[in-house]
């Protein structure tokens, strides 16, 4: 499920700190899931590129998948910080 972030944040000026943290928890969880889905798709396409003989393309796509994992490491840290308060 991909929702419009602008709609989600429409009233951020009016929200208090507690509400902000609740929204951030939801957004961060969504971003992690979204990145995981993209990384999986990247790996599938990298396999197809490799099978077609495009090793350089496959390697670049695999590196993109790895970067999604690195991004998620930071998002997981943010999620932990949000939960711990």
C-alpha cells in the first residue's frame, strides 16, 4: 500500500509531538516494507539481466538492492528510537 505522503503530512504544523512520533512510526514502517519490496524486485531483475548476459547491468542493479538494505538499516534504527521514546 503506497499512500500520498503529502496527504499524510498535510496537518503536520498542527500536530503535537506525540502525534508526530505516531505518524513517523507508521511512515518508517511503510518505508522499510516498501524498500524491501523494491530490493526483492531489483534482485529478480538483476537475475534476468545476468541470464541475458548483461553482467554489468546485473551487478549495478544488485548494488542498488544492497543500498536499499543499507537504507533500511538506518530506518530500523529510527524505528527503534521512536519506540524507545
